[in-house]
C-alpha cells in the first residue's frame, strides 16, 4: 500500500493529561477518525469522507487536512503549538 503524502505533520493534544498525537499520513488520520475519535459528529464524518477521497486521489489532500483540523477542534483536541508553556522558575 502506498501512503498518501500528508504534508507537514499535524500534532494535537489528545488527552487532559497532555498526551500529544502526531498525524503524519492520511492513513493514520483515517485510522484515528474511524477507531479512536472521541465524538461522532458531522465534522468527523466530513473529515473521514475527505480523507478517504484524498487517499483514492479523488480530492485534494489540502481539503482533507482542513476537514481533519476542523474535526479535531470539535473533538476538543488542541494544536500542540498552542499549548501553554510552563513558566521557567527564577534561579
């Protein structure tokens, strides 16, 4: 099986404990949407449809990524780069 170029990996905080998941391929995004997604809503359904279409070369990967990001937001996932950094203690 050929993996579809997903572009720059997307990293999301996926748990209250701060666990980060990096999504590097369309196949990985599809797996999460189908098996590990915490909510079943229209954003998830749309993202799954677009990711699968991109995997079959029937839709642009950019559309799949945008739908995936939107679904991640509705699922409560936060982009890793928006995580608050702990303040450094003064020496």
